[in-house]
């Protein structure tokens, strides 16, 4: 007897609400499609106009900002998609099951994850957030975040295409990146309360995420898509604007003229990497024309520092880590990549 | 209102960026911003984001975040971020697409540029035929000019080049740089190259940033105010449309 009652309630529930809800879905689908069509129509109209008389450098600032957005958008989407797969579709313990128990070995294994993931730095932030939601500790996901853009397969292939094995640039980049990621992970694991390394908003989100919600997998996927895009997209847009503005403001020859001194060229390279905010999968091609001007160690510094710390990345990472942590992170990574560069400059 | 705007803002921004990308892709203008080898990848990922974005508007998944209300400074910063990213989104839809201009070319040190320094080799070009020379771009000639400034090397070699005008800083009334940007990944890393063209009173006919085709040969620089050894002395100069692929790769 008792079993039939909930069943009939459930049936009643379905009969009552389902049609209304699915009708609503069609309505909102139409609204969404019309909205997209509207934006496309407006773009097609404005695109046909002559430029609005925007002066040279301002127009270039916008061109550069647009370029950063269009270049990073596919990687952000790929990162969100992988984050959805990790959070909503993989069994909870799949990644955890095979990891070693010792924290140091665990982080070493995690720093190698990136080798299977063709995502550059902007896409790794949503993925690293997904790993924290999945139960990784903050230092562990930080290790992943730092190592993955450098040892991802595309980065290795493009770096090899650009430099081959000359001057130890490729090897220096891979080993340097892994070393920095593991050491930074170890440093932050010494923190007594790792969760205070997160922004309040993201920490609250992690706490809420640990409850079970009654959501279908596809609904959960879309929920993750919405959350990640509303966190990341403003950061991408604002980061691109700042990166464009600084590029227009800092003359390139100032940086290049510092190039031939072992120490100054390293600082100039870090500044260049910080300013241009180009993706790790392609930065080797970017720096190739400078290879004759700069020393090999300085090139390695650029290739190790740039994927981890730059204007765009700081804006995106600010969604997850508080400013103080980012400052510590930037300092440690800057010092270590400068050290790696100096060693190569003086030894090679 | 505020929490739901924040919740939907990312979807709105991503759809705006996707629409801008798709439209650029359809009108074949993505090469104004990224290297051609990324065009397919970019369009495919934009398509995925488009489907996810429209689906999330249709499904409107329940909010599981339980977002705390923002107060004080955090609210101000949030509002600023919203405004600023909204402004960027508007420029994505409103501003007609364009290439980088001569302002960036001079800011990125067009004179000292070493882009493609090995794209051509003096010894191999020594006895090149006209057909090969006609295929040379601004980058190729600039690379040769860095290797040798011996006028006899350039005798009987005609250059036929397309580029945009960047004014020379030393002698702006007689010399301009016929320039192009070289792109390795996207417009962010564009690096300018140019060859100096000696054309007194060029401003009467052409404007800075205008695209022109120049034929001529390299001769000793007649200008007293510029210390470049060789300049391109034009036989013909014609204004042309911006090429569909304005950057070199």
C-alpha cells in the first residue's frame, strides 16, 4: 500500500509540471536563438560601416584586445568543456584511485597530467577549478595549473619546431616548468589552512558543490558552463583590454635594447612575457625572432614565466585565488624562472 | 536582479564573443586577428560554445551556488568589472574590424626590426631572375637590405611591393616606410617590417596607413636628413585596396 502513494504523487507531479516546463524551454530556446541572431545581425550591419574615425592608437588597442579575446576564446571553451567532463561525467574517484599516497609523489604525478591535455594556460584555470571541486587539495591543483601549460603536447611540439634541441631551450623549459610547479605546490602545502588560499566566492562554491544536488548530468553540465563562463569571461575581456593598453603604451624597442646583458635580458624577457600575455602553445614562435638578440637562458625564462604569470593569467586566476596569494605566487615563480635563466645563461 | 545578471553575464559575454568570431569567420576576416592555421580550431570551438550557450538559456539550470550577497567594496569592484567587460563586449560588436595601423608599426620599432632576417640569402639572390624577384615581399627585401648595402648588388633588380605607409621619423616629407606586419600567432605578436621609399612630397598623393603598390629599384639614399644607405626609388606608385590577408606569416 505504502509504495503506491508516492508513485501516484510522482505521477501527479509529472503530469502537472512537465509540459509547462518543456514549453518554457522551447520559449527560452527561441529567445536565446533570436538573441544570437540579433547580435549577428547587428555585427553584420556595423561591420559594413567605415571605421568610426577612431584614432590610430585607440583603434590598435581595440584590435589588440579583440585579438587576445579571439585567440584565447577557443582555449577557454576547451578548458570549460574538459572541466565539465571532469566534474559531471567522470566517476568521482577515477583520478584519485591511481595516485600515490605520499604528497610529494602525488604532486609529481599531478604535474604530469598536462601531458595528456592539449590546453594552454587560460583553459587550465577552469580545469584546475574543476579538480578542486572534485576533491584535490589547493596546492595539488596549483601544481597542475602551473605545470600543465608548459608540458602540454602542443606546447612541446611548437617549442621543438621553433628551437629543436638547440641550447637546451626545450629541455630547460620542460624541466624548469615541472620544477617550479612542484616546488610551488610544496611551498603552498606548508600553509596551515589551504582553503584560505582560495577566494571567498570560490571557497563557498566548493562547499556548496560538495552537497548532492538533484540535477541530471546534462543540466549539471550546463550549470558548470554558466558558472565557469560568468567567472572567466569578464576576466578574459578585462585582461585583454589591459594587455592591449600596455602593449600600446610600452615601446617594444625599450625591451629589446635590454637584450644582451645576462641579467637585464632576463628581466626584460619576464617583462615582455608579462605584457604580451600570449598563449603557451604558441609563445615559442613569438619569441623565435628575438632568439638572435637574447641569450638562451633569457628565452627559457620567457618560456617558463610567460605561461604561468602574465596580465591575462593574473586576471583569470584572480577569480580563484586572492590577490595576496597571487602576489606570493608571482614572486616565487619570477625568482625561480630568473634563476633557471641565469644558470643557463652562465653555463651554456 | 543583481545576482541573476551576474549569473547570466558570462553566458552573454561568451555569446557575444562567439557571434563576433563566427561573423569574422563567415566573412573570412579572422585572419585580421589570428594566424590562418588556428581558424578552423577557433570556429569549431566557437560553434561548441554557441550550442552550450543557447542550450543553457533554454534549460536555465537551477542555481546550485548559493551565492552570498556582495557588500561594500566587493560590490563596487563587481560593478566595475561588469561595466568594463560590457564595454569591451560592445566594441566587439560595434567597431568594424581593422588591421593594426602605422602607429603600432613605429611603436614596435619598424626601423630596428629583425623579422625574417634569414628569409633570403644574398648569395642565392645574387643572380635571381625577374620571376623570383617579383615574388619577394617587403620582408624578403628588408632581409637583403640588412645583409648588404652595396648598390651594385641591387642594380638591375626591380622590386614590386605592396604595403601600407608608415612615415619616416628622420625625413617625413621625403621618405616613408612601405610596411607590413608579420604574425606568428595572432595580431598581439605582430612585428612590423618595412623598406624605406624615397618619394618627395608623397603626402600630396597618399596618406599614412594607406595601402599602395610600389615598383622601383634600390639606390643610394639622396636624402641628407636620413642616414639610411639605400632607399627604394619608385618608378610607379599606385594606391591599392587592403589585401584580404594583410599580414605576412
